[in-house]
């Protein structure tokens, strides 16, 4: 692109590609992701590998699941990625490929591959390990979310127990070469923010439903009196 773009440039490109009003509940998430992707894209060791792709798509899908109409979510994700020279389609494909390659295998087998530095593992996992082993590897919280998402796909009976899930994620993340303290902090923040977002969406839906009921009651009363 020549001269590196600023955050303002990224935002300008985003709103040019997605010239729609974003409800306030989701606008802050979009702005945070825009800035995060902008900063990451400027790091020399940044690589949008499959684990990063899984984390990004997981964050976007989880935080945007209440956004309506549903078809706008694809447009929003494409604009978000494109504003920072990332390809939304390729990222989705990379995330799905990682899932499809690893979820048929058990967690024990995957951990064994990681401990053996990818020997015998699917190519996509070997690539993630090779990237994480680089001296200029740049860690992102989206890598932490990617590990959690993969473990959720693998199951294990602790989907309702965040602490148990995070413990498993720490073990796997450590094997992948992700920094333990950052990993634990980012997983905790993600789980906490996701819960808050879920509560906010639930409250919004209840408010909208209540307003709809009041409107219907007023219309019914008006019809009865006429």
C-alpha cells in the first residue's frame, strides 16, 4: 500500500465499505476490532494464521450474533477485514479448515502432536506451530480466543464451566508457545465481556418485546374504542 495507513484511514475505508448505521450496542465492538486489526497489521511478526482466524471469527460471531438483519453480519465482517487489508473469505476458510482438520481427533492426540512439534499432525497445525515458534511472532488475544474456540469444538463436558475450559486452554496454549500470563488474562477478559454482551443483548430484546406489547395494547384499545 506504500505509506502505512493510520487508524483514521482504516476507519474511513471501513465506513466506505459499510455505509450503514451500526446500533450502539455493537458499534464499540466494531471500533475496538478495527483498531486492534489496524495495530496488528502493522506488526512485523504478525501473521493471520489459522488460529488467529479462528479467534477473530469466534469473537465476531459471538459478539455480533444479536445484530439484525442477520445477512448484514457478513457485509460487516468483510468491511472490517478489508479496511485492514485482510480477506474475510480467506480467514473464514482458514478457521473452518483448522476446525475440520482437528475436531475429528481427540484433545489428547492434538496435545501429543503439539508436544512433538507437529510431527504427524495435519499441515494446518504444523503451520500454526511454525509461526508461533518464530522469534518475531506477535501474540494477539485472538490467538487465545482461537484456542478456547477449538477446545469448545472438541467438547469435554465443561462448556458451562469457564474455569475448567480456561485451564485446558492454558495447557494447550502453553504447548503452542503462547505466553501463559497474557493467555490467562485475555481468556478471562473474553469470557467476562462475552457474558456482559449476552446480558446486554438479552436486556435489549426484552425491552423491544415490552415496547411491542405496549404498542399492540394501545392499538387494541384504540380499535375497541372506535
